[in-house]
C-alpha cells in the first residue's frame, strides 16, 4: 500500500505543479482566445488555482499517509489515502473540467469531492487515535 500511495502522490504532485504553472503562464491566453468574458476568465483562473493548490496539498498528505503506513500499517490509513485520492478527483478534477472544457459538471461533484477530502482528514485522525500506542 505505501508504494502505491507514493506513486499516486508523485503523479498528483507532478501534474499539480504542471497545471499550476500552466494556470500562471498560459491559461489566460487560451481562455482569451475562446473569447470568454473577462469575469468568466478571472473565475476560471481562480478555479484552476484552487484546484492545483488542493491537489498539491493532498499529494503531500498522501506522502505523509504512505510514510505512516510503512511504520504502522492501518486500515484507517488506507481509508484516508482512498478518500484523499477520490476527493482530489472530484474536487480538483471537477474544477479542471469547468476551467478547461467549460463543462458544467453536475453541481454536486466539486462539493462531494471536498467532502471526501474532509473525510480523508478525519480518517487520518482516527488512524492516529486507534493506531498509535499510548504514550507514557
């Protein structure tokens, strides 16, 4: 499990940096060529920035989960990793669809992804409570 989670973290991290760089250096030109209204361009740039940040934060969270799992395997760490991955797909992925495809994704995808991210953090907290021996 830790090796696969690290693989996911690496892929999410690399693609998050790439998408964040594109947002900073090329996305505005792409959206302008599509003749979108300036307010819509600004909203999409903000959405891309938010998506990339959350993707990168959770790539780092996956590194932490994988590191913990090598020291003390836990079902709750597996749950946290799964929820973080699904949450990034829903939250960041949904925002990227809006930004790049202009697709009006189902209204619940992005907030559902956010909820999965929150649940991932709660699963990590449960892993800490259930998986760590009592300190003296």
